[in-house]
């Protein structure tokens, strides 16, 4: 583990954390999509899976711009969020409740990423790394949009169904 001695080191560490978190999410999303019942939720997960691949590519470009390697510690935070999400999903027996659980699991992950991208973007701006800040901000906006879409989906339909699930 490298010492962090300045804001640029902290930025690099944050970006490595995000990179690892995106990679973990890339493996987690297909499992959630497979369990989802609502077609619109499956489509949202598929769309975000494609975005996640773009996020990874964008972060790889940031590493190149910073002239540093992408390796870093595994994101224990994302690992735990995914585990908690899977546990929640596994305990949801009704399809309508299951979809609400999947949305909750995804939003745990999205909120972690939004915090990380927001922080990294601030650091990049402070360091005068405008192009990197713009790339990070673009991804932050995408993370916010999927979070909003999930919230809208939950409020418009999925949570209502989960209130009175059909017991099979």
C-alpha cells in the first residue's frame, strides 16, 4: 500500500477505488438483471451495464492521462455493498418485493459511486486537471441519472406492487 502524501495521491487512490468498484459492479449487474422480474428494470440494468463499461474505459483514459497504473486495493466498500444487496435480494421471496430489493441494492452501489466521483472531480478541479475533472463529472452525471431513473421506476410502479405482493 502506497503512502498518500498529497492531493494528487489522494485523487489517484480515489480513481483506483472507483475503477475497482466499477469492475465489481460490472460482474454484479448481470446477476441482478437475471433475478429482476419487471421488464423495465431489466432494461435499466442492461443500459447501466453498458454505461459501466464506458465508465471503466473512461477511467482507463484518466489513468493514462495521469501516467499511473490502474492497479489498487480491491474496493472493500463496493464488495460489501454488493454482498448486502445480494443478501437483500435473496431474502425477497415475492417477485414484486424482489424488484424493489434490486432497486435498493443498485442504489446502494450508485450512491457510493456518486460520492466517489464527486470527490474525485473536486480533487481534479483543485489540481487544475480540467479535462480529467470533466470526464469524472460526466460519469457522475450518468450515475445520478440511473439513480433518478431507478427512483422514478420504484415510485411509479414497483414499490406500489411491493406494498401488496401476490403471495404464491
